[in-house]
């Protein structure tokens, strides 16, 4: 396997606060990687650094072997690296179907490509993906009207519509009805196996991440604390200490 | 234009005259800007009607002097009258747009600005008005630098008013409530602060500051019905440069703007002075944005 | 079904536009202004309603169109219609260029900073024009006389502006049906998200402003010729009238809808023509009051209000 994403010694400071200190991490092509850590350990900041929202203060980020740390969000997204947010972000005043249509990869093209109606094939694919996350009957509804959990699913479907090579998910199960979580895990897995999307997932729900991820990285105080398979992480004393606040 | 620029550098006393007079006028800008920063910070509204409040304050003093009162008495009266006007404006319009989308409040205050500007035009006429405070002038450097005493007084009073307000916000009960509301309105409500009243008082205080600024403006300079929007834009610019919660910064930026504007008026000609104010504001916004964009992608 | 409705209204409007000058010969100039207002509202809504960038400075492009036509018709030495055609073309090109330059500088600015920044842009343009001697400074410019008789002059400008308004409407209608229209909405709803999904937002925003500026530039040249005279602050860069009306009409009709701006322009213009003369000098006071009332009590506009009503009836049934 080759590394799809390689984070090498990334440091990010906000004023005097060091949010990430020399963080290194690899995501292999085709895997589901997990990122855990107590609140404030710098997980979301790392996502921001990778996807171009924050300028990094040091270190390198390679995507498919190419450096991307100097790029802004949009060019990074066009290379196939898409993220979702913990507080979901969707287009509130557009219908679900429109949300899907504008998330398609073709929308990355130049202006001329944009000056055409949405192709029937794109609409169909959008509908299929909405069905995949169980929102097909909501397709004509305004996205802002959906419940929080449904918005989360819509955001996930929009990300898939973009045909990313790597998808960064920030707490996909937070705020979702516990009875629906198993269904969501199943969908994340299917996105990985059937659609071939590599995933890097931030998750607080230990049951979910231990079930889902092939490999897990644990951050604490902005540094990488531990790395390994779910079983190794589960048995790592330091991880437990970090969560209990002893570290 | 080039001649004026050369003159400016070849004959330093002239430059000193232009810059000092600008600095003194700048105190009035700082006063209005301080009010805008207050409303912006507490109500989260960009008060486009700011300049019209200044102009109205000026008219209050003008009318008082017309009816035979001494000019300097106009200052406190203008402030008090405008305090009431501000309170009325808050109760009539502003409280309805406080929690709404920022564009709604901008457009609503913009509508108020047109309304007051045109009312002033109908009620007071479109003539340029000024009031002679009869204080004479200070002559320096053998008469090349002329500073009207009223400008110096205006400068001092503006600083005093700023200081009083600052002390009020620090130490008075209401001032503390205002600051608490600015930081977190929900928490302030939970703690039993009547935020609606705080908003009303803040807006009225801002109007009083504008009234004082307008009173000084009519004595030290001139007013007419259409001079309001430039005051709004000056205040906006000063707040953008200095930041919402920075008293010293607002005063420094206000004074600087006064000097810069006066120098620009001298160099480009008075007919371009207003154009300069607006163009400078656009330039500041563009520069600020470009800087922020660079920060987001430091290597590009 | 709504699609059929659309076509019906468009056909009715086209008929009205063609027949009205003959049926209402006393109102031809007012009709011409009506079509101008439609262009104003539609072009404002492309940014304000569709893209969420509330501009107070669109009047700049109108003013550029005014001055481009006036200066060219004065200096080019061409016969009237050739001069007018050249003036309109150059006005449109200059307006688009201005939109590209201002867009690159200003469209990165968000929210109230953008609104106030564009307000400054509009006023600065008016102030510069009124100090610039080449374009007549404060006293403005007169346009060459129309060669035909008075009646044909009115007809000419009425139909030209009608054609422009129709073209503008059809362009908007087409654009909003494409992915570009969706991209504008996406930028309005969450620009950071649109960026993070790979959309070329800067390019999209500048293009939208350019389309807006294109129609405003042409409308400026036509309006200047129709009025016969341009004053820097009261005609070309008339921020306090035309500039505010643009915003008001779009909001009154319903921001971000296809028909809202058209409806808003009709309602506003007709109301204005009916009642304005009775206000005897209080027109601008009334305008200020109208803005406050509409913005505070009716921000959703007529189309938004209709949609709310339909929805309420839907849930009640």
C-alpha cells in the first residue's frame, strides 16, 4: 500500500497556544483511519491544516505524494480531498437535490462548464446517493428544514457526490440518534469498500471507532500520543490516562 | 495638484498648519467613531445613520445660537437632546432589527439616514451652516499657522468626553451592564440584566456622543444636510482600522484620519476631499481583506 | 404546471411591452422608466438575492455606461445612431471591465464590510465625476439631440429599454437554470463550504457581477440619451435615488426569486408614479420611510410572503 496522505511534523499555533505540535500521520490508500483524542487535543485543527483552512506554521503535508500545505481549500478539494464539519455545513436554502447537484465533481470545471443545466446523469447519481443515506424522499425539501442528524447524512452524501479520494469526517456520529448509528457505520464501510473512498475519521464514540477503523491515531495536547490497530489502542495505558485527564 | 504637493513640502509651516488643523478636526471624527464602535460592539449593528445624528446635533446648536444662546452652551444641550432622539430611534426602529441579519440593520439604518437627511433639508434648508463661537484664533510661527481656539477647545472636549465615557463603562453600574451585554447577551440576560434597556441606553449614549460631535462640528467647521454620510463612513473607517473595543486606537485613528483628510483636501483640491474619504475607506477594506487572505495561505 | 405559468406570464408581458406604447401614448416615457427599473432590480438581485452579496454600489456601472455614451457621442463625431451604438458598446465593455477590477478587489470582502465598501465605491465615483473637468465636472454633460421628432424619440427609447429588460430577464432565467445558478446559491448559503467543495468561487462571483454590470452599462447609455442630460450625482451616480431603488425593488418583490425583482419594479414604479407627485417635495423623505418600513416589517418581499402563505395553507390542509 502507498500513502495517500502523509502529514509530516505539522505545527500550528494560535497566538501563544500550540494546537498541533509536530504531528505526523499517514493514511494509506483504501483504508479507514481513525483520529481520536480528548477535547481540545487538536484533531479539528489538524483537519483545518490538511484541508487548507489554516496556514501551518511548520511541517509538510503530502497528498498523493504532492505537497499541499501551501494550497487553499478549493484547489485541495479539487485534487480529491474533501472534509465534513462537526457542526454540519450544508446549503440551507437549497433543496437536497440541489445540494447534491452543486456538489458534483463537474462543478469544479471552468465557467463554461458551469453554464449548462445539471445533466440528467448527475441528477440520477445525486438521487442514488440520497437513497444510499436514506434521504431520497426528502430530495425536494429545503435542506435547512432537515433534522440535525439528517443534515449530517446529507453532508456525507454531498461529500461522496464529489467523488473524493480521501474523505475527512469530523465526528460523523455526534448528534445522531443512537439507534441509527449502526446504519451509519455500515454506510461508512460501504463508502469505503464499494465506492473506494479512503476515510480519515475523527470520532468520540469509542465503540464506533473501534468497530470502524483499521488503524487509529490518538492525539493529546496537540501531539501524537499513540498509534496502532484498534486493539493496540484499546490496551494502551497512555490513551486511557489521556482521556481520564491524568496525562 | 503637483504644485500643491510641492508647496506642501517646500514650505513646512503650511504643512504644519494643514496637519494641525486636520488633527483638531479629527477629534470630532474620533468622537463619532467612538459612538459607532460602542453600538457595533454592543448591538452588533453598523449604524449607517451615525452621520445624520452628528448633523442633527449640529443643527440643535445652530438653532440655539439663532435664538440668542451662547454657543458653548449648545454642546451639553445638543448631547442631551440627541440622547432623547437616540432613545426614540431605538424604540421606533432599532430594537426591531437588533437580532436580525446584519444586512437588514444596515439597510434599515440607511433608510433612516435618507429620512433624516431629507427632513433636515426640508426643515433647515440646504445652506451650509456654521456658528461663530467668538473665541478668536491662536497664531503660531509668525502667523503662518492659524488655529481657531474653538478647534483647540473642541479637541480638548472630545478627549474629555471620550475619557468620561471610558470611565463610565469601566466603573458605573450601567456601564458594566453594557460591557457584559457586549460580551455575551444571553449570559447577561440570565444574570438578570435587562438587555433591551442596555441596548436602548447604548444607542442613546451613542446619539449623545454624536450630538456633542455635531455641536463641535458646527462651531469648528460647517454642516449641511448632506454631510452626514461622510461622517458615517469616517466613523466606519476609524472603527475598522482601530477595532471595536479599542478606545485609544479609535482616538488615534480619528486624529490621523483628520490630518490625512485635510492634507488630501489641500493637495487634490477641496472638491475631491469627499471622494478621498470614500475612496480611502474602500482602499482600507481591500487592503484589510488582502492581508487576511495572505494569512490564510502564507506560502502563496 | 408552474412552468406553464411562467410561459404565460412571459407571453403576457411581451404583449404588454409591445402594445403598451400604442395603448398608453401619454405614458411612453414612464413605461421606458419602468423597463429601466426592471433592469435595475434584476441586476441587483443577481448578487444581492442569488449570491448573498448586498451591493450598494451597482449604480457605478450604470454611471459608467452614462458617461461612456455621453463622452463618445460628444467626441467621436459620428451620426446620432452610430454614435449611440458605439457608446452603448463601449459603455458595456467598460462596465464589465470595472466589474472585473472592483470584483477582484472587493468580492473577497464579506457581509457588512462589502455592503459599506460598495456604498463608498458608488459615492466616490459620483464625487470623482463631479470634480473631473473632462466629463463636465459638477455641471454634467448634455447628450446630442435625437434626430427624429419627439414622439418617435420616446418610442425608440421605450422599445430599446424594453428589449434590454427582456434580454436581461431571459439571461437571468437561463443562468438560474444552470449549475451556475446553483453555484450562486451555494455561495450565498455557505461560501466556505462552497470553497471546501472545490467550487471556483472567486471566478463565479466576478462573472456574476460582470453580467450585472453589462446590462447596467447599456442601460446607463440608453437612460442618459433618454433623459438628454447627465448630472454626476443626480443621474449617473444617483446613489440616493436609482442606487437605493435597485435594492428596495428587489427586496419588495422578493430577493432571490426570478419574478420577485420584476414584480417589485412594477409595484414600486407604479406606486411612485401614482403618488409621488402628491408628496410635493417630501418624496425623498417618503423614500427613507419606505425603506425602513419594508426592511423592518416586510423583509421577505411579495414572493416570500406568497410562498409563506401557500405553505401555511399547505400545512393547514
